[in-house]
């Protein structure tokens, strides 16, 4: 996109262009089971902020399957390593998106205040100048950060081959791997993998569930009878605090 990253944490916008236009990114991957973009923790103040700041929102589709179907990618070639590339996107002004979200969330009552937005919704609701899919005009290797990113991709690829753990570029998996180094654990390649739906296992086959947070407060989401039953099979919960600036672990608690 030839955009410049904006330093910051949660709540700040993502990028700006050479003219000073501000952007927020939303994306999903082709291999994902959820082909929509998610807005979490929406509120009236967020809608008002979207109108006031009037930044544009990029709804990006990331191709991570080498042209394979999702089914083939997941079942026939599970060990393939393909880093996502942006192949198409929508660009919607923030004030128009605020109007849409404010209208569509009136009838939503879920506790997480979450709404998913699909391609079909964008194409039906917005005018033609906004609802057409766009394609990037700049090739990745000609981009602003491509040299550094290619170095990262190469190292991640080496780690994935060595550990047999895929999707290390997702935040949870890389932190699970870092945590496992301290505990001499093996990370399950993916949820539902070698030893069940838990995060890691030790040399004796004991299973562990990892909870990793920036503070000493850990979330247990989507608790159900089935989830609680699954937890009975774990040896313990590993509660971790992380330092995202130094990519290191501060504390580890073993909750048996």
C-alpha cells in the first residue's frame, strides 16, 4: 500500500500515506474459517471518533493458500508454508463506516459487543465508488518494508520447519513457542493436533494450557460445559506475563 506505519498500541490507527491520510487495517486470510472482518468492543464513542478523525478503513483479503482451495490447503497439504499476500481490498471512509456500524449494531446484544462485516454487506450498503474490490498497484518486493520483512519470513520459515509449528506469525503461536523454551515443552502444531486441543505437552505426554497476557490478569473466554470437560485432561495451566517490547517472558506461574 506504500503506507508508513504509525507507532503505537491498541487504540491508535495503523498507518498513514505520504499526504498524511490516516488508515486502519482489517484483514482476514483465505485459509480462515471466518471470511469476514471483525469489529470488537464497539461503542457510541468509537463511532463518534471515526467520524471526527475521518480515517479510511482498509478491508484486506490475504491470500495464504498458494491458490489452493481452503479444503485442499487444510487437508491435503497441512505442512505447506505460504506467507500471506494482499491480493484485493476495499477502502471505506471512516465516517461512512461509522454510520453503517451505528445502524447495524442497534439490534445486537452480545456481551462482547462484536460485529462481523462481510464482502456482501459492503457491496450492498455502500456506493459504487467504495464497494468495488481494488488490487494493489505496488508489488510486495518493491514495498517500503519488504527487505526487513523477507528476513523475518525466512527466519520464521526455518522455525516452522524445525518445530513443526505452523502460523508462528500469529501472536499466540509465537508466544506459546517462546514460553515452551523456558519449560522444555513441545507446542502442539495446531489446536486439535498431536495430543488433543491443548497448547503444549512435556516429554511425558502431559498436556498444558497456556494463558499469556501483558498483565497478571488472564482471560478465559467461551467457557462451556464442553470446554470445562476438556480442561480436566490437562496437567496444569501455565500463566505467563510477557514483554512485547523486548519479546521476552517476565513471569511464569504453573497452576496445577
